[in-house]
C-alpha cells in the first residue's frame, strides 16, 4: 500500500516571518523587555538605550518611538516546551522596512491597503490592528499598510523605512 495523501500543509505565514523576497532592512537591538514579553511579529519601541534597545510599547509610547517589527530569524533558543522565547538582554532582529507577518490584536479586521496601528495599551500591546480604538489604545504607524486580511491571527504588513517615515 502506498500513501497518496498527506495531512500536513505548509502554513501560510509565521509571526515575524518575512513575506517575500522584497528588499528588507533588519537591524539588531537589545531586548529590554522581560523574558517572553517581546514576541516575533510584534511591534517594538525604543528602550532606555535609544538606538540600541527595544521594548514592548506602553501607553506613553508614540509613533516617533516605533522602531519596527521583531523578526523571526530562527536564531532563538527554545524553552523546555520547545517554544522560542526572546530573552531579556539578548539581541533581537527588528525589521525597519520590508514585508512581514505581524501579530494581530483580537478582533482586528485589516483590509488590503489599510492603515496599520500599533496597540500601546493592555495585554495586546505590541500587536497590530486596523483602527485607533475607542480609548486611543493604538497609534498610527506612518509608512505602513496591510497587504492582507487576517489569517490565523496574522496579517502581512508592508513597512516602509521607519528612519525616514
């Protein structure tokens, strides 16, 4: 008997994974967030070491402090359960421009070409959404647009050069 079907499909995307072969710029930063707080596909902002450190956004974060999106370059240690964890004071790659799969906030319904907002409040700080929310829970990221709708909690984000946005 020969196996003729396989139950394993290639996933559409992975949080923090590059979308295509478009030009990208990825810079290295030090993770100033607590171990496990920063995740692949999340937006990050300047830390206390401006230009060298990044952290998870907080309510006081502004668009001017946005550094980029954490990239999954498959160079991160797994924890005891086999899950990659971004540790405090370790180097992380941050996409400054390019196309990437970003983590979406609960209920986000982005559309192709739509504006990208970064959550800065609550448990979903660092995730992306398609509006500022009712309490200004999110900030507009200039030079960014969605290239897809939501799929499994992810959406493709086209991020323009944040140093010049």
